[in-house]
C-alpha cells in the first residue's frame, strides 16, 4: 500500500509546471486527504464520473417490453414443440384407426374357432340317431345324445391371442392419443395475464408436463402401434403354418425381413457408440432416431450408469464407459448436442420462484441470439437482486463461485439494491460476451459506474469500514481487453505493426482510464492486472495524436503512470531485503515507462511526462544510479535518450531534492 496520496494536474500552465502534485508525506488514511490547487483544477478538467443509478450513456438496447420478447420466444418454442407432437399423434390416430379396421376383419373370422360350431352339434346328433335306428341294440343300451366337450386347438388359441392383443393395442393408441391431445390443448391455453405472470404460469405447466412424463407417454404411442403390428404378423404366420406350408413360408420371409429392419433401426443408434473407435466421435451419426430406439438407448445408458466401474464389463472395453455421459440426456436433441460437444472439444423465496426457473430455462434453450441476450439482461435488471442472483447461480457456475465468495457476499449485503442489481447485470453481460462481443461496451460502462460509485462512497463515508474493492470486483475477469475490441473503439495489432484509435466511444474510454487511475492511486489494483494496464498505457501513448479526445486519453494515461510511480516504495531502510525489493519495483516501473513512451521526438507529451520522469530518475539516483537499476544496455541507452529531452528540468529538480526520498 503506498504511503502518500497522489494528486495530478491535468492542464499545466506551461512546460515547466509540474504534472504531479507537491510531495505529501502524510500517510494515506481514509479520513485524511490533502488537496492541492493543481488537483482542484485537474478535477474540474475531468469528465464527471458515471455512477450507479444515473442514466446510461450506452444503454443495453431494449425493443419494446423485454418480458414480452421473452414470452414471444417461449410461445414460439411451445408452438413448435406441441405442433410437432400434435401432428405425429394425428397421423398415428389415423393409421391406428385404419389398422384396427383391418385387424377386426380377421378377428371376426378367427374368434369363431374358439367356440363350438352348432352345425357340428347337429351333425353329431343325427349320427347318433342313425346309429340307433340302424342297429339292433338291446333295450338297455342307450346311445349318448350329448356331444363330447369342445376344446379349441392350441393354434386357434394362439392366433386369437395375438390378434386380439393387436387390436387392443391399436385401439389403445387411439385412446391415449386423444387424451394427449387434450393435455396439450390445456398446456397451451392462454390466460389474460401480464407477460411476467404468463412466464411463471407457463413454467409451472412446463415443469408439470415434464415431471408427469407427458413427452414419454407421447413417445410410447408409436411403440404401442409397432407392437400391434408385430403381434398381427405373428398371429398371421402362426395361422398359415397350420393351413398351408408354401403360403406360410412366403409370408414368414417377408415378415421376418420387415421385423429385422425394425429391430436393426431400433438398435443401431445405441450400438454405434460402442463400435466407433474415435473417442471424439468424428463419424457420421446414425439417423435412425425414433421413440423405440430412444427407449433402447435409455436402457443401455441406465445399465452402464448403475454398473460398478470396477466390474469386468468396464475392464474389457473402455468403450462401454463412453455411454455414461449420455445418461443425463432427456431427448435425442440433448444426445445430439453432447455428440457435437465431443466432436468439437478434445478429451481432456422469489429467488426460488417460477420466474427464476422460467428465465433460467429461456437462457438455456432460447438464448442463442443477441436480441435474447438484450431481453434477458433487461429482465434481470428489473428483478429483485435476490432473484436475479439466484438466476445467475443457475446459469453459470463461475458466476456462482464469484458471487458466493465471502468478500462479494459482504459487499452485496452492505450496498444498495440498485447497485446489487447492476453488479449482477454486469456479470450476466460478462458470461455472455464471449459469444456476443457486442456486449463488451455495455459491460464496460456498468463496471465503470459501479467502481466510480464505490470509490465515491469511500470518500464520502471514510469513517465506515469498506470492503476492499480488489477483493470484491463487479466482474470475474478484468475488462481491460475489451477496450481494444470495442466496436469503433481502440484497436491494437502488434503483429501487423499497426495501431490506431478511432474517435467514437471516446467518452467511454475516458471514463475507463479515469476509473483505473483512481484505483491505482488508491492502491485498489491487484498486481495480476498491472501488466495489462501498462499495455493499455503503451497503446495510448504510442498512438497519440492531436485530437482533443485523445489528448485527454494521454493525460489520463499519464495519471495512471504517475499513480504507479507514487506507489513505488521509498528508499528509507538500510535493510538489504527491503532495498532489493525497492530496486526491483523501481526497475519494473522504469522498464514499463521506457516501453510505453514513443521513440523519437515527443515534445507534445512533455507537459505530462516531465515530473514523472524526473521523479523516477531521482529514485534511480538515490538507489545507486542508472547502472544499478537497469541491467540492459539497451534500456540504459533508451532512458538516457528520454532524459535528454528533460535535462534542464530534471537537473533543477534533482538539485532541489538531492539527498531525500523520492515521492510523486
């Protein structure tokens, strides 16, 4: 932590006027702060910082009601899902009706074989009467007038069992299909509610639809119809084998081929996973996907999932283990997504309410467009922070870890509701900007607003213990890299040796630089981010021009450099370890400055760089000179060339400060 507070003069009167403040030896405390005349003038020159709760300069686009947009997407999804189910059920009902009529024709004939034929009884009685009349039997011998008990043949029993079961399954398909159509109609029934309540109501219905296995029931309908067809063929073949051998053989061959085709197309989607040798599954996927093949796939994955990994089946083939990740799939769509992931990657309270679950589902299933990302963000910003926080937990594991850290929990509990919502919205933008780079500028502005607000609170409430900013940042990764990738913002390409800064979005970049300078000056910047900040300073200084907006960027860049210089430890100790640490810090800072300053003439930067360069040069003198700090001859030569431009200033400055510790 630095021991002096840094003040900056952004618009010096002339080249001889210093860029930094006078030396302030008072240790930095939250409640003590020395403000110079130059700092007051500098603060008047800066743009007003953007704070949480104020109007956005780059608001996230909002087309109409975001809840209406989400509801429209959900309705489109449900319409497509239910229309597909409804169309399939309609076709099955029509086919099942025609098939039932055909089976009924056969059943009408076959069921008569299960009961005794009256003509057979009459024939038997006539035979008995003729037998009695034609014989001279004694009077005490009376022929039986009752026919023998009737017993249907086993063939007739089997055939009727098969055909009646076939007819029952076919009619059951029609019956269950009609029920499912009624369920779908109620699921899609509209209600005169506002969009937010409709999303909650739809989520309640959707969870019930899934929990009570309606999709599985719909998938069972074609399986019932296939079973009905198989039973009919089995009964037909059984009947023909008892009637005529030639006819039976021909029908058996045709039926066997059809059933074999059905069996193969049912098993192949599951068996393919085992026979593919490539672990990345870079083979054409079997397209024979159907409800019956999905049932087989679920059976196979369930057996593998609940089998002991140390069992012999796992030891004999590593391919069996490949089925385990697919156990979590709920449909062929999930299966295809997991297959695609394997091809594309190497192996290596209200918070719990329906609206949170509904938005989580929307983000997971429908969040594949920038418009939906905008709509989701605007919905999150309208939710209470406890609900939006829970929503973020459901969407992204890294966001959950970040927001659950002790420092973040302490910070969120101590801040306002508006700022909590903005932090959560900012992290939502971050976890989506790797897919949609257009979100970078919106996240950057939110980060600026939050950090400026927190810095302002530290100044206004110095007597209240504050959570360290660097331990509770409103993002997972520092958005420094976004500045270079902003549309019409900065661009930087070392490989192409081309650097330029466009003139749009300059206010956003200015606010970002101003925020960084404050964080560095206050000691709230993590060391992990210092390299990225120096790269940003280098980008600005190496591409400096005379444009007014960029002139402000140069001034702010030098404020950041001055803050880094002010944070350098002073050479007050005779301890060798402390002195070595001080030398290392000064060496690193000097090398960064050498790298950041452009080669050649940079007179236009002199008003901003004079005091900084003189202070660093004095630091090196107090630590033993240039050779003691810079070990590279190239660095020493570069530094000497830089200092030549400031000899008349630095010489006077060195004489004034000879023999005392350096501080900006």
